[in-house]
C-alpha cells in the first residue's frame, strides 16, 4: 500500500491507497512546532483505529508547501515506516510538461493536482484548489501545465477583513439566502461568499478566453469546494481527493 501526504498551510491531508483503491483518508492539523514522534504516534493511532498495520505501507510520497516542517515529516517516515518518502520536486517524473517560467517555483500540490486532473478527467482542464490560498491551474489537451492564478482563500479573506476592520466581528462562512443582507453579519457573509463566487467565475472565464480552451472542464478540490460550487455553474466536477490521487499517480510513474 502507498501512503500519500499533502502538507498544506492549515492541514496535512493523508491517504492510503491499495493500487487505485482508496483505503483510508485522514486530516491532521499543520503545526510547525510538532515533532516527528507526535505525528508518528497520531498516524499509528489512526492506523490502529482502522484495523490497519503501518508495516503494510510499501511506499510514501509527499508534497509540501511548508518547508519548515519537511524535515520533521521525513524523520517521521524513517522512524515509523522505515523508509524515505518520495518528494515531489523538480526531476520527478510527472507525465505532464510544465510550461512555467521557473518550474522550481511550482508547488508540489499544484503539480499533483495537474497530474490528477489531466489523467482522471482529460484535457483541456482547469483545476481549482480551495485551501488557505485558492489556486487555479490550466492544463492543455496535450497535458501541458500552462500556468494559472493564486488568490487568498475564503477563510483567509474573512480573517483579513476582521483583522483590518476593528468593528467587524468574526462570522461563520455560509451561503446567505439573499445578497442584500440586513445586518452586519449577513452583510459580511454576503460580501465574502458572493464576492468570492464572482471572483471564481471571472477567473475561470478569463483563463478559458486567454488560452482559447473554451471547453475546458473545471475540477474543484479543497475543503470549501462544495460551498462555492453550490452557487456557480463554473465548476463541473468536485474531487476532494484530487491532490492525493495525483500524488499516487506520480509515485507509480517513478517506479521501475
């Protein structure tokens, strides 16, 4: 079985695959102060809770946008699984052509998303990952990563609004029934939610127009993908495990 680890700014998403079959999926908090033993013990408990043995893992692949925790995670893999993890870095076989000005700047999670979106759903396609930051990526019909866009995530936008405006309260992010709210809370919810939906719609339209890939399929992933998709026709498919599926595919493409 293969263990995949996607280390984001907020969460560590991890899944175990047996071939193409998803066996189990978990989420942990990302904490740069954590130790390798703390992460290892948490994973050991999760494996045991689901009746699984850590010794059944034969390979590990990891992507990370938090460099300061990478050594901790690598040490955890060595100690608790007895193996070095494969890292998604330049030189790893992906099966796609990255047409970035500097491919080394491209995060491993975005590479994994591009691989999974193209391999599973075909091209041309656009992937949107609703995480701490929301990332957009365009993949051509020939499997070329063309580039994309990055903007603050929905929760990050809300936090910036609350931190920058002293009298505004922290509110729950929901889809309001109306755009014209009649309280400060509903005004904030309306502005954040519908403003974000409009941003997603416009970026998708502009990406299709600029690349002349008007029929590109749009695949969304990330914790808030379903919330945004509830009020837009711009998203065709929701795949919450897109990044982890991409990591599995990359791992397989780098085996003898």
